[in-house]
């Protein structure tokens, strides 16, 4: 079976349909999917749009390496992450991660770790543009500090660090 070849850093709109289908992996019964979209607020400020920039050659290589490491770690059949760069409007898709595994737990874990690692290790930067005419770069926010064991359910949110160019 030949898997689809596509860049992990893209400047155009993409969707779940751009990924390989689960039917190509008959051993898999679970799909973990994360789709991150642009929301209209951040820390009480109204967001108008975002702009993602990246050091694309390095980002591409790093995402593929993360995919391979997670595939081995969790024993899943398929892990793919695509991150969009460029100008994005509210509601646009910024990132999609998918993992196919024999069981849901591994699919969910692989998908979550893929997103967290891409957000914190890969050179992709997010600039938020606000309705008041200002903008700022925002550092990614991790929902978990470890990738080994699940945390109890919580609604706590981490603090974001703002970096001004």
C-alpha cells in the first residue's frame, strides 16, 4: 500500500480528506483526531485573525521525526500532523493531527502527544491580530507537562507567555 505524500507545513487549506483513510489500516479500530481552529478571543481580547510563520524546512523535518517517534512509542499504525502557515481567519483550520491504532487509548494518546510536541518543539510562530488594532506573538500552551500518564480531569488553563518582537 502506498501512503499519500504531502507536506506537513502548508500554506493552503487542508482537511481530514487529505490524510490516508482508515480503510488502508484494517488492523486499526481506533482513530484519534485533533483539529485546531482559529478562535475569536484570547485572554479577554477579541481576536480578528492569526498569522503563522515557520522555518519550513526544519519544521517539516521535525514534524516527520515526531510522527515516527510517536508511532514507535505507542505502537500505532499511522500518525500524521499538518500545520498551516500564513494568514488565517476566525474558524480556519490551523492544525490537524490523526493517529490510527488497534484501540482508542493508544490513538488518543498518540494524537495528543503529537499535537503537544509539534506546538512546543517545532519552529512555528503565531501572531494574533486583535480587533483593537494591536497584535502580539503568542507562545504555545501545553495542557500537560508530561506525556507518560494521563492527568485527572481538570478545567485549569495554563498561562500564556507573550513575546514582543
